[in-house]
C-alpha cells in the first residue's frame, strides 16, 4: 500500500461506526498490556531496585511521577492535534477524542503534582516550591480545567467543539509562553528532565543521570502509562460518540415529534 | 514483603496510594459512564425504531 | 471604525456605562491589602509592585463580561457582523475601547495607589511603564475570552477561569518589571518580553477572537 | 437586486430543519415567511444574512445586500436617536441620516434618548436603522412583537414605502401586514430525518 493510500485508510477511522467497531476489537489488548506493564514496572521498581544514595527510597516515586508528567504534556499535545484535525477536516470523532482526553490529562497532571509535592517534602523540605517546573504544571492544570469547563458550558455540540478547539490552540501558545515566563521568573530547584537524555541512558552523564538500574523499570512504567492512555482515550471517545449520538437522536425526535 | 523504605516510607507509600487511587478512580469513572451511555443509547435507538 | 470606537466610548461614559467601576475596584482592593497583611511599611513597599499589578489585572477582568455581551443581547453584533467592517477590526476596536475606558485609567491611578502602599520612589516610573505596556495585552486577551463566552448565560465565572491562565505571562513579566524597577535592578529583559507579548497578542489574537465570535453568532 | 435561493437546506444545532427551499425575492416585493414556531424561520434568516453557512444549496444576490434585524432592535438606550442612526450610517459607509429621519417621522424625536421612546417609536427607529444601512433587502424577524395596532399599521406603511423605492423585504411574522408580495409557508419544506441506522447521518 502506498503512503497516500495508507493515509487515506487512516481517515476511514474518522467514521464513528468504524471507529467504534475497531476500538472495540483492539481495546482488550490495550487494557491488558497497559495494566500488565504498569504492574510489572511498579513491582519491579518498588521491590527490586535499590535506594538511591542521595534520595534514599524516595527515588521509587519516579516510577509514577515521570510517566504521569510525560502523559500530562503529551495528552495536551494530542488534544492540540485532534483539535486541529477537527478544525481542518471536520471529523467529529477527532473533536470528541479531544474532549475524551482532557479529564485523563487532568488526572495525570494531578498525579504528577501530588507525587512531586510528596517527594519534595523530604527532599526540598517543603511540600510546595514555586519551582518553574511545578508552576508550569499548575498552570497546565488550570488550562485543562478551563478547557473542560468550556466543553461543559456550551450546549450545541458543534459550537462547543469549535470553541474548545480554538481555545486549545490559543492555550497552547500561552502555555509555552508561560513556561518561558516562569523559567525566567524563578530559576528553580527541580532537576532537569534527565530521563530522556541520551547521556542518562548511556550512563555517561554522572551528574544528573537516572542510572540504568532505575531506568528499565521506569521505561516499562512509561510504556504502561502510554498504553493506558491509549486505552482510556479509545474507550472514552467511544463513550463520547455514543453520548453525542443520543443527543442527536433526541434532538431529531423533538424536531419530528 | 515490603522492602525497607527507611525514613521515607511515608512519602513513598502515600505517593503510590494517591496515584493508584486516582488512576483507579479515573478508570472506574470512565467505565461506569461508558456502560451507562451505552445502555442509554440502546434504549433511545430501540424507541426510535419502534416509533419509526 | 472610528464611529464604533466613539460609540463605545460614549456608551461607557454615559450613565450606567460602567466607567469608573474598574477604577473603584482597583482602589478598594489596594486599600484592603494593608488590612490583610498588616501596616508595616517595609513589608508593604516590598509587595506593592505585585499587589498593584494584581489589582489592575483583576479590575480589568471585572469589566470583561460587558465587553461584548451588551451588543450581543440587543442584536447589534448581528448587524455589525453583516456590516462591511471585518469582524477582526470590530474586536480590535472593542479591545481598544476597553483599554481606553478601563486599562488607561488604571495606569493613571496606579501611582496614587502606589503612595498608599509605600512603593519605593524609583518604582513609580517603572510601574506606570509596565502597566502602560501590559494593560493593552490584557484588554486584547480579555476580548478573546469575552468572545468565547458571549453566548453563555453563566459566562462570567467561566470567563475568569479561561482568561486568568492566559494572563500569566503578562503578569509575570509586568510585575517583574515593576519589582525590579522598585529595587533599581536592570529591567530591560522583562520589559522587552512584556512588550513582545503585547505586540504579538495585538497582532494575532484578534483573528482568533473574530473566528470565535463568528462561531458564536451562528 | 434579486435574491435567488435554490434548493437550500439549513441546520440548527447540527440537525437539518429545512430542506429543498427555493424562492426568489424581486425588488419592490415582500416575502412573508410563515410556519409554526421552531420550524427554522430564524435560522433561515440568519443563513441568508450570511451569519451561518447553509448545509446545501445556493444563495445568490445576498452578498452585501442584506440588513438583518433580529428580535431585538440593536438600539442603545443611552444614545439619542440621531446618535444611534449616525453610528449605523458610518459603520455601513452611507451618508446622511436626514432622509431616514424624514421617512420615519423621527425629526421631532431626534435628540431624545432611545431609552425614552415608546415601543412603537423604538420600532420606527429600528426600521430607520435598516434604512441608513443603505442595503436593499431587509430581513426582519418577528418585527411586530410588542406593537399595538396603530404601531403595526405604521410599521406596515414604512415597509411599503421601502418597497416602493425598489427595496425588498423578507419578514417572518404571523400577522397579515397587507404588503405586496407572496407568502412562503415553510412548513412543507420541513426536513425529514434520515434513517436512524445511518450512523453518520445522525452526526451531521
């Protein structure tokens, strides 16, 4: 199959019926693998990794903190992408996927913030510090809240999809601006995002690395969170599609009845 | 069973508890709403097909 | 276009137009601060730039829900949208009128309120400059929020929830300029960032506001 | 300028409400829209005015020709009659509100605040606003609501004067105004729902 044909085939899933049928088929796989990965990763990390010489046993928190933080940001990126698809191609499934993803993003942001605070208490000696990274996540959390509130407030589903999509675009720009602003405003305590850095993986960066022994279970956890995110988005998008169909059917009943 | 977490046991255990509770709540809430909406849709569809 | 601006200004200044409400709110918030944190002048002078910036921001926010809602209710927006005037200009003019009736008075009042809060002498100049540069961005961003929520019955609270996160960069850089100015530190970097954000929002955001307004008028 | 609508379908809140609508509106004529509440008369007017996109079909001759008035009259109570009219005249780039003041007998009220006018006077001002836009096609949505018998007569006269000058009007109303033109009963053009097992149709 040529690339163009493949791309065309991808758009087929914008058909709600096809989306529902396909997601129903693949969902069990995602549920099972995601839960398996998270269980394996967390048990491995919790029971079978040593304590860090500096952070002690609190290092075990990264198996939750880092994947949740990654998903919190990637969830917003996914919403941005699906919002663009909705604005350009008018596929309802795309807009509904963005709506379905937002609460997942809220929970992920909340996990990242809470585990961060719990970790910060013994490490920095305070529950909360106005560190740029923490502050950015707090701002991201506010953006999520506004986005969800706007969806809830508007009755007409197409108008809601349009307005939230524009808000998502504008919000993304301002979220990035806020990130820079916050960085400038306070240089911060938080260590750099060392996990994904090549130096950390190869172990050459001795200063801020997450060494291999912690990295592999963390990787399993990240994969698990990604799979869980996919499963939740597919499942919740299905729910949104059905809710939207109920609304359309009821409206039609009113018009004809 | 539980490894020695030293003086940070509270921090580690509470962050695991908080995260797992939040994740389970998210999944449970999603599934509950999903089931309900699915049932509602079937009801509405049946009513529509009966009434033409 | 000038006609629209003049009409909005006239409406604001006539009875019931709401001009001065933001100013009064700014005054009251500033007066309440010492009651909340205590009257020590050293503490007050430290927090003065931030408090004044926050007060100005909230006063700005207060008047946003009237920005488009009145024209929406009486159907003026429908006729404006079918007029030869592009909707992008309409929202820009609306933002300008909001700035002239709310933002500019706040800028002019800020130094007097600075006296109440013991703002250090070198801070006055930079407070006015930072507000002068920052408040237009607040009006433009606020217009976007007002356009988003214009058709909603309980839009007021939602409007704040949507607009406040968008105010974060402006607040951070603006208050930073005022704070650094008050302590006689270098202000160039945050000032440039503040000016950049204001310029970019004025140039780009009206397109988003107009698009959103069109969707809401459907 | 003739407004030609062919095979128009329109939606409200994503649901098709009217289908296969075709008509013409010639200069000097009025077209009265009639039909039960909620059938989509307002949606039709808004679509013709270009405020929302049609689902299917074409609209010709509407571009920059239409002055649309919703249920509300778009007047600012704290501005005077003259100020209200001058504003709309300059927004639409027309000059001189004197003819509008003359046409609707508003000269004596010119300096009164719009908020102090009676309902009938307000309605006349609302129509004068239509006139200063300089647009030939008026679209009026339930313009006689809250008007007494006399005021309705005055309103009908005003529209008649507009028609006599080569303008046209599309009016959604329930009462007979005795205008020169046709009545379009939109009831028969009501959209029929698509079969419900057509999943995507339910999304449109």
